[in-house]
C-alpha cells in the first residue's frame, strides 16, 4: 500500500507549520541554562494572576466535559464588546477559526487570496482543502489592498487580511479596511485576522464590530494568546453575522475549547489592569528596541504588534545560529519570503537587554 496514493491530494506537498524553538529543547541540546525565548510573540508578563487563580479552583472538576457551546465565555465577550452571542464562534486559538473558515467556504473549485509576507498558515489551509492560493505582492511589507482587489477571480471565495500583520507588524486603518470592503463583491468572505490587535489598539482607532452588520461577508477574529497571555491554553474567537457563525459552528469540533481555557479567558477579559500593564510595557520596550536596533545598524519594519522584524544585512541564518548558541531564541523568516530578516518578540526589559548585549557582541 502506498499511503500517498490514499492521501487527500491537497496535503501531498504540504509542509507543516514550524513553531519557534522551545526553551527546553535549546537548553538540552546545548547544555545551557537560563535561555530566553523571543520567537513566538508571547506576552512576557504571562497570564493574568486572576486567571491563574480561577483555573486552579476548577482543576478538580476536569473529569467533566467543558461547555461545548462556551456560553459563559460568549456572554463575557458579548458584554465587553457589545456583540450578540449568536455572532460568536469559539476556537482552539484563532488558528482554529482559520481552519473553520477554509473548511466552510473553500473547495477544490475555489480560490483564496492572501498577501505576501502574511501569516504562514493562510496558504497551508488553502492548500489543505485543495483550493487555489493567490498570493498578492506586498506593498512596503504591508497588504496591497488595491492589488488584492485586482487579483479577484470568478471563483474567488475568500480573502485573508492580517491586521496587524505577522511577521511585519504593519497596520491598516479602519478607513482603509472599510474602503476595501465597500468595493468588494459581497459574495467573497473576508477574514480580518486581529490576533495582535490589542497591541495596535493602544495607539490606533478600534475596529468596530458593528461592521459585520454593514458587511455580512466580514469575519473578525481575535486571540487570547497574545496580549492576554494565554498562548498555552489555546483560545480565540471570531465575530461574524449569525448566519456565518452558524456554518462555522457546524464544522467546529465538539469541546474544541477545554474547561481551563474557557475559564482563563473569561477572567482575563475582566482584568483590565493586567492588559493595560502588558500594553504599556510592550510600547515602552518596543520604542527602546527600535532605537537600539538602529544604533546597531539594523533597519526595522515599523510594528504595531509585540514583535519587531529587522533586516540582518544578509546574515540572518548566521545571526540566528549565533544567538541560539548564546541562549537567545528568535525567529527566522525564510518561510515568509524574508530570508534576510529576523523577527524578535518584545520581551521584559531584562530579556531585551540580554538580546542587545548578545547582538552587540556578535556584530
């Protein structure tokens, strides 16, 4: 038996997504201690202490299945953002939402559009369902919305927009996004992926969830993995029209969000103090790192996320390996067609100083 003859043709040439290297692996491989990870855009402050306490209190009840409808979390999200709970879909991280959308709206007869230098998962899910992926050349490392409109074909069903974009950190204003939506055929679904939006909203105008009423083809996704510090819990959500949410929930696996994640997200939403502290330290340290990178001779892409991508002057892989050997994990961007760039998560002040010290010594 040849397994490849039996496999869905969409995944034959698929390369799995590669996450940032775990600290434990690096320390074991190199025999070092106290390594720091600045590779996966995690919140260096960690989760809300209130969320940790809430999770601890329910551990004894984990022999029971979680609420398959995530009703309490939906009510918390609905109350905080004035959203009808029938417009919500809960995912095992916002990546889960991306999968739901691809499975709901794409087939091998359809095409989907995404930007160059955008999140690596978009082309993976398109290919996995056998659809045609259309990559549109980026404009100054950002989405070229006009180019994306021009790339639409008769069979285009879906467009992915990341805002802020990972890994470049570029940001599109609400005016730009609404202008794009107003000119687009309503039969094309648009996913506005806002995994990093909490960081951008510290300085920028908020995206109004009421847009889904005006543009029922719009889906907005958010994550608790970044600013809320719940990456290990895997929890995210989307806001869409009730009709779209109904179809997304049809492909959602039963109990896709576990009990601990649901409670952690509910409580994290209410801890405004922890979120504010996370955003403040990110903004302060981002300015510091941008200035420091420039002084070291590295050109940075202005970022509205909790990360910075910088041009390594043709030494990306060498610099990446050198930093690994010094116990600092960052991210290479070859998979994003940015082979000369590295992406660095904005860490705690002490972590950022270690990074700069190692970079200075290596350079």
